[in-house]
C-alpha cells in the first residue's frame, strides 16, 4: 500500500512528466523543466519540491499529478495530510549565541564534509582541480566582499555534481542572506546573476532566494540562531551527508556568509583581501535588526506539520 508522507510547499499543482530518474527518486517537470517536483522514498529528506512516499516501487512510476488536496501517482490518488514548510523563520537573536554556534558549526563541518567538498579545495599543484579551486576562491572572494553580481556569475555552474558545487555554495549564501535579514533586492541580485539552465540548480536557487530549503539545512540554520551546540553539530552532520558533496557545499556557503556577518571573518574560505559586505557589518553592529518586510514572523515548530 502506498503512503504519502509529506509534500513540499513549493510543489505546484498540475500534471507532470518524467524528467530524470535516480536511485530512490524520480524528478518530474512541467513545461520543459519548469515546476520541478521530486518523488522520493522515505529515506530522503523533506524539501521544498519533494513528494515523499512509502511502499512505492519508484522504478515503475510514470506519471504525477498534483492537486490542492491530493497527489495522484500513476492514477492512484493519495490525500495530502502533511506539508513540509520550507521557509526559514528566525525568531529572537543573541549575537553571542550565534557567534558561539558558528564556531561549533565550522569545526563540525570540517569533520563531516567529504573530501571533494569546497571546504577542502586546494590551489596547490597544477591541473583542473587546482584551477577550479582558484576560480572558486576568486568568485567567493568577490561575493563575500560585496560584489554580488560578479561573484555570483563566477561561481554559477562551477564544479562537479548534479548541482555543481558553486551552485550549492550560492544556495547556502542566499539562505544565510535571508536568515540575516538582507533585503530582497540584494538577494535577487545574486539569484539573477546565478540563474542556471540546470533544472535542479535553478529550482534550488529559486527556493533559496526566498529562504526555502531542505529540512537538514532548515534545522541547522535554526540551530545556529536559536539552538545549543549539540544541535548544531548534529544538524551539520546530517546536512553534510546529503548528496556526494552538495550538503557540505551548501553548508560552506551558509558558514561563509554568516561568519562575515557575526564573527567578522570567513572561517572556511578566508579569501584574500575581502571585507564583509556592508549589510553584514551593519547587521553585526546593530545586533541583528532584520530589514522591514524581509523577515517572516517567528515560527518555532518543526519543518513538517500535520
């Protein structure tokens, strides 16, 4: 018997066709790639465009239709009982707590990130990977110094993977910008410069610019702002386990941007000669005052609700 576990809040209504198949997941799309929806098993994490099911042979599924109150897989209607609410909602803030948690986050990320993550990119030696590392550090340096357009363009599509490392890093930066209360116009500058023909990267970035993300990233960012060190370590490990390196690369973007905002340095990349973006410096000095209209009301519940 098929059971529908939860549906992401960014899954749009409509009929979908198979776009790509992976181990344990099927990507469906509408209109030649627009409106992505990913049907996945219960071992995958909830996310903005995820439809998680139990007891379903994903290899046999060929059609998906989403309605306001149900999902129809191969003609089988499944009532929607749970929605995954993917948007970050940061409540009160103690800058000292954030700084402490960021140090814990950085240490946990270095321990849990896979070898091919941007966390460990090295410019030493020659060849493609060294050139990739140099380009990545240059792009990250521009972005974190406040040159949002040039930095985002330099990082977009850079690296390996279904969602390249540069795109994952940019998504992490966008989530950190949202959490720090950076105005939408600046977040849109990064997104517009980074837009991708890669359907999966585009979907991830379109969600991130609005503060929407997969559950491990959601839980980690809330732990950084509102949790204790044990929570930060646990959720860092969970996020680092997502994909081959996607989770850790996204985490690197979160850490790099928030580190500039609340600690005054980038604890992972340390790009030469950079300075915190003005909005980050202002946020740290003011003890975090979100820009008017940028931050939703505080919301303390978990990502998935009944």
